C-alpha cells in the first residue's frame, strides 16, 4: 500500500520514491505526495519521473496514477514525483475555508444536510438540502469564518483509525472533524474569504467560497 507522504507533510512538493507496480498505463508508487480526488478535493497535478500524470484515482486503500501509454516506467524504478505546488496550496486553503464554513452552517441550521461538496482551484462549494434561501445568513457566516481565519488558530491533524486510514482535523475549542484531505497548519493561511449563494434547484442551496487574496 502506498505511503501517503501528503499526510505526513502536505507542504512537500517533490519526492524521490520507487514505482510499486505497473499495469499498462497505470502505476502505483511506494510513497507519494500526489493527492488523488477524495472527499470532494480535486487531485493534484504534476509528474512522475518527468512524465505527466493524466489522472490520479483511488481503489480501496491504493492510489493509481494513469500515465501516457509507452511511459516506460518499471516496477522498482526510482523516480521523482513533482506536484504543482501553487495549485496544491490554493486547494489546501480553499479546502479549509470550506471546512470552516460547513461547521458554522451546521451550527446555525440544526438538522441541515450536506448533499455535496467540491474543492477546485478557483473556488470551493458546499451543497445543502434546505427549503429556504440561505442568502440572509451569509454575511454573519462570512464574518464568523473570517474571524476564525484572522485568529490564526493551529489546525491539528491525525488518525482516528490508522489501519482504515480515517483521519481528522481539529481546532481546540472549535471543532474536530473526520477528513482525509490535505490541510494548512494554521487558519491564518486561508486568508480572507467571500461567500456567494447559488440556487441549484428546489430544496437545494449552494454556498460558493472564494479567496480574496
């Protein structure tokens, strides 16, 4: 099983490792910094042995990387993995912005159900099953979220269940949440955020989250 170095050090942008297995255009690695789509967070972009990764995906506990055909990699071969760091860091910031906003919504709307989420490079979003327009709530939610960001709290991460790869993030006095994504170390890294409501259908409300810097 691939060692997930991106959990050990989410700020690492290059890694020397070895190819684990090869099956046509799909390979595994002994260890990796290259995050695969999970929990709504987009996959990283980058290269393995200077070869562009076309897709990163999970199957059970394993991560597979699709490369161009005739990539030429072999099991046991030493390679350097490199990720697009500016993109990763923006995803980390938008991911945690969404985590903060979600926790605040769960507090002000008891019983609200999250029905979807996505963290991309330009924005993150959370979809709720809720019968009313959430626009009146956004100024206060945004103010509370930005106060948490400005307080520059430490964000701790770890395993709830290591054999099953279940992880969490925690801010003392705020919340502890199960999550297997990549996270910044302090809330101040997120930077100021802006919220926007998007109506996606009857009984469904979407809040979009943007970074302002």
